[in-house]
C-alpha cells in the first residue's frame, strides 16, 4: 500500500506514443530509483493527437490514445505490484473546443442557451454586435468569413446515421439548430425536384408537422431526427438537394442561402484574428481552442469530477495536481468541494495529496485552501537558483545588460509595457467585457452614472497595469484583509498616474473590486453585476500577468536567463544564505508537504541548462569579454536591411546564454542547430518586439534562422566555435557542480521533491516542446543497474555521460526512504558555518524527535575550480559547520570541517542524533 503523502514524485508526460502501457514498463525502474509516486500528465480524453493532454474534451472517460480504461487498469496493476502511488494532473478550468470531439460544446452550438451544458461555459451571449439573437463567436476561420463562404470552405452536410445537419469548416463541425431543419428540408426537396417522390413527400410532411417558434424543441428533436434517418431514400434526396446550399463565387443564390442559414444559428463564424477583440467566451489565456469551464456550477463540478471520485473510491488514485487554479472563479469554494468529494469517496482515514499549480510573485504568500498541501514548487525552484547565483556577479551583469539594451536593469517597466500591449491585442475582448460590465454598474445609480465608459476603461486599465501579482481571492462574502490591502495599494498606484479629474472614479472602482458597493447604507447597485465584476476581474488579471510576464517580459529581459523562470524574478539580486534559511524555516512550518520542482513541462529551460547559465554570475568579467569578442566575430552573419538587424543586440545576447546552457558535451550536430532555431523562433515571437505570433516578421525571423545556422557552421565560424567550446567546457563543469547542489537541496529541504521525466541524466533541454522529447528510459535503467555501489571518483571523471547525476539522485532518494519521518515531517534548523569560505556553504539539519540529518551543500565554485577548469578537491576549503547538539559516527567534535564532509563531492548528508528531542512541527495533512 503506497503512502498517502509521497516521499518523491516522478512526472511522466503521456502521449499517444507513450501511453499507459509504456508508462507501466517504467514503473520497476522508478521503484528502483526511489520514487514513491508516479505523477502523470492529464489522463482524461483529450483532443486527438494532443501532446500534453490539457485540451480535455471529455472528463468522463480515459484518453483512448493513451490506452483507454483497459490500459489505465494495467498501469494501476503495475503501480500496485511495486507499491507506488499515483498522482494525476487534472484540468478543472477549461476544455478543448471547436473541431468535432467535445460533446458538451457541440450541444451548446446546436441548442444555444437552451442546452443543459450552456451553464458550464462562461459565455456572454448578448455581446455579439449587429446581431438580433445571442450567440457565441467562433474564431476558427483562416481567412475572412466572406472568403471562406464564397470559396466553398464552409459546407452543409447531412449525417444519415444521426439524422442531423451540420455545417463543416474543414475539421470543425458546426451543428445546425433543429429549429431550422424544416426550412432546410423544404429547400432540399425543391432543389432535388423530389416533391412528387415518396421520400420527398415524407420529408415535406415531417417538416410541416413542426411549425412555430423554436420547433422542433429539445424534447421533440430526437424523435424528429429518428424519423428523418428512417425515411427510405431520404439520404439520396438530401444529397442532391444540398446543392441549394453549396456556396461558391459563381453561385450567388446558394452562397446567400448558406449565409442566411448560418446567421440564424447559435454561433457566428469569424476570422481567427477577431478573437482578440470580439470573442465572448472565457478562454485559457488567449487560446481560442480552450474554453473556460464554470466549475462553480455544482452540476458541472459533479460531472467533470465523476471519474476522479471513482478512482479515489477504488484506491487507484492517491493525489491530484490542480492545473491553473487561478483560472477558477472561486478557488476556495472549489477546493472545499474537492475535499468533500474525496472524503465521500475514501472517508477520513487517510489524507489525499493535493497540490495546486500556483505561480507566486516575489514576497507573495500562498493562501490556505481546504485540503491543499502546497504548490507544484515553482517558488522553491527559484529560491534554490537565487541562493546559488553570485550576488556580486549579478551587479556586474546589471551593467552588462545596461550597455547591451540601453535600458536600466529593472523588470517593472518591461512588465508594464507588456501588459499594455496584451490589453490592446491578445486579451482586448475579455477586457471589453469587464469595462462594459463596470459601466453598467455605474449607470445603475444616479450617483455614479456620470462616470463615462471611456473614463472607467482607462481607470481599470491603470489598475490592471499596476496590479503586482496574478490575482486576489475574493469570495461572495468579500475580500480578506490581505486582498483588501492589495487592492487599496494598487488603486493608489493607479491614481498616481491619473491626469484627468478624479471626482471619485477610483473610489468607485475600488468599491466595485472589493464589493463594498453592496454594503448596507450605500447607494443601491445591482448585486449580481457587482459580484460578477469583482470575481471576473480575478480571473482576468492572472492571464494578463502570465502573458505579460512569463510570455513576454521573460523573452525581452535577458540579464541572466537562469533567473527568467516561471514564478521567478529576472531582476533578482540573489538570495543570501540567512534569507534562504528563513524561507525554509517558514516552509517547514506552513507548507512542509508541497512539491519542490527544479524542472517541469512548463519551465523555460532544463534544470541543468539553468544551472550552467547561473554559473555565469561567478565569471561575469570573462563572460562579458567573451560576448564582446563573439559579437565582433559574428557581425558578418547579421541580417541588415535598412533599420532591421536580425538578431537584435539583446536577442543575440540571449542566444549566447542559450547556447552555453544547452551545449551538448559531444558538440553540436544538425539536430542541435534545428533545436536552437526552433527555440529562437518561439522566443522572438513571444518577446513581441521585432516579430510576434499575431504579426510574424518574415525577414527578421529568416535573419535569425540564418544567423544561427552560420554561427554554428564550422566552415564559416570556426574561431567563434572554438572560443564557445572552450568556455562551454568550463561553464559545463561549474554547471554540473551547481546541478548537484541544486539536486541535493531539492531532495533534503522541506517539501516533496519532484523529478521531471529524464532529468536524472543531465537536462539541457529548452522550453516546450523541446523539453517534451521522448526519454530513453532503457538507457537510464541499464545505467542504474550497474550503480549499486557507485565509485564517485570514477563517476566524476565520466560526468558528461550523466551517470553521476543518476547515482546521486538514487543516493538521495535512498536516504529519504530510509529516513521518511525526518524528511517528510522534520523541522528545519539552520547550522552556523565559520571560516573564510563560509559564504560558500549552505548547512542545515532536518530533525524529528531525536533523529536528524545534517545537510551540507556548497555553492559558487569558480574560486575552487580555476573558474571551471578543474574539478574541486576541497582540501583547502576553509569552512567548518557548527554541529553542537548533534552526534554521529565519526564526528567527535562540535565542528564539522567542510573539507572532511565533501571529499570528492560538493554535498554531504550525515545521519545524526540530537542531544534532546526536537518538538514536532505541525503538518498540514487534511484530506
């Protein structure tokens, strides 16, 4: 029986090529590695061909491409045989829409607001302009609507098996409202000249039986369709008669007939570019194919979580990772419902492991949600990186970045500019919905009706621009004290930039955001509108921040790419060892069971690529000089056309860091060049400076691609490649040492270490999709099989092959499994370090009762490796850890010399005993 709370998790990305059965074959290897819980990407039915599973189309069944229910059963059996638990990544916020595979969405298109599933989607039905009836915009066309219509790309088809009509745009199915079937049948019979045939008469009789508004209605429609498909030879008549709707440039009457039919549906077709300004359903960020779910609706919650409840009740699911919690209208309510569901399914006997994907900004604290043990660990990944970088080197890199970019090394201006652009382009439609709703609230009482819609829009824009985190967490009962302060502070910053007459507009906006407008004694305003506005703003600020910070500013601000990580601060000054200790002590008290990640499917680069780039902070002078030389060597390869420079100076600087981070030990090959080119294209478009996803600049993108090809071609850039290779070897050594320190901290700090697939070897991957490439598990399993008694000295010598990291990973996990109480429930005590090199050592003890583990980890290795030229020996390492109050075999004094602890390795974990029992820390174990 696997433990309820994991000691170590391993993330697998499931795809059609790596489904449940292949995952089952990896289970024995994970057990041997020391993993206690498999952590799987989404397992519910997703869009066909999905490479990630986040485009779920049916929460009620397993993904058939992964192996379906039978395949999942085989995976469950394999996990049970090896005593491993299962955690799944679950997507409550959105589903995949369009195409022809989501039954709920298709029903909404067919029946509009009369669909029982309409309540499950966040659709503003009355927002479509110049349209008599409500509907949902479908921005799926690759050309303008007129071009698609006249070009014959939109076709009306009949499904003889269902007795139904649908318009089709390539792979997109658009069900026709049954209330229009009568007019379609009459037109078809006339076009086919079949009025005097038996089939024609029966079709006309069927159409005549359902007259009047909205008929056949939802209750009548199944019988109508059944009778239609049962009419003999009806399919032939319909096949011929559909010519009446076969649009084309030389068929104006038929084109107009199809247009009029489409205009009477519960949807409106449009060009994909219309989404940014006109879309009227909530999306996941700006992805048109992912529509937001209203899981605050009880029936929607129950339907989407039925399979989860079944798995919990059967004992086949021990935990869940909640994707994009910030997208939900009321995360607190959702978590309460989920905890009730789990308790109903399994009782209160065991805790159920629940973590949330929550990105915390600097100095932001995680709210407590019912049953949640913590986050997926981005904040701890960044804390580890920030304590490993050299703060003094960051100061030098500040100046380097200032010279390259001609801008100060401050992130805030980048984020603010990016937010403004996102509001003007990607998320304009969502912002318009909010401003219209705010204007309606203001117009609802005479005391606020003079706040113009334009002024309210500008005020709300300033609020969003200055909002410093992803979202607040108001509920229907109002804001917490922390959220109220956050709103007040943001309003104050927005007000400071307002140059028009204020006259109370920001007070009104603040009261709408906090729902204070509804307090007794205030002028009456529409309570449903005020609540809807306040709660929808929360769902909006998260996507704005994500698209502005992670997907824009991170690709513009390149001071040190190691800090440009999800949840991180690219302008960070680093983290001192005392500040790091304080953060870990707080974590041990508050969130001891959350995940600690160093790589995920969403990180901007692999964990070891990041560790390499972090090492540049230790050699900033050499790095800056190298870049200056490389820019001169590679200047002939730049694309220069007028004012165009491809790549830009800042982008070129980013490329050199990327090359060092991802540089393969065996040197570059054609595949590496293609990987860098693909990464550069994505980075350039995400940065939205010279090119973007919305408006690609072909000349600039072609210039980047050619530049990369030329600088990585030995026949054209031999001198540059020699210089790069020389520095890359040194950075790889420093990076390997950083990686081992990072790995040790991840495995020993408070929290549950999470290992992303394949990262037990060196992980030099780039952003997705590069980090989702297939993993060679056979090679890892074979390597692990001969590492029962590792020779660390030999492994250090052969470190490029990755076995060193694999062996150290298993060593750490063996310790965790051997001392589960210490690492899962123990407190955290910083240990004092003395000596000239004390600032290069992080030392602490994990304690539970009298049992303890002393952890000593080194950092900033340039001074001990001749700046990356040789592996450190640590013999001259002048530092000692104060271990007063601890005893261990071989430790006779109160001082542990670091040189004795490290020997050939930059980290050590020593099992020990305390002189007196430590008080147990409180654990958040609620289900």
